[in-house]
C-alpha cells in the first residue's frame, strides 16, 4: 500500500491526512478532527469516551476505523485512529459542534 502523508488546514488548525493509492481515498486523524470540532483541551480523551459510547450503542463506523502510522508533533510516527470521508461524516454527527457544517463543507473540498 502506497501512502502519502499530508497536513490539511481547517481554520488554521492542522488535520493530519493520508492518501492511500490502493484504496484511492483519504484517511483523516480522528483525534485531529475531534480537536477541531470540540476545541477540547484533551481531544484524545474526548475521542476515547466518545468511542466507548458509540461502541456500546452498536455504531459500526467506530468498529470500522483503522489505525495508520501518522507523524506526531514530536516528529515520530505513531499508530493513530483514522477514518475515511464516509466514516468521518457519521462521526461528525455524534459531536455537537457549531463547526460541524463548515467542517463537512471543508472535507468535501479537500477529500
């Protein structure tokens, strides 16, 4: 699988993304998306709690999330929960945020 890493900007906030040549689609870091939508001081914890809640509800978009190695702020690559565009649209609906609609429009342009 050939992948190309890229940092996308939404309202000057970084959203890590990877293009997968084989699948021909973008995968986005879920934690980065949660950070943009919630402005939470701890987006990893927000995602962890949300993920467990969605799993209990039987939400399949969470169980279908993959992990890919993405570049971190310390310059190293770590496995990160990622979602493709379709999965992200479903997850965004679970996060109450006034930025949800602008973010969906942004995703439609970059993906």
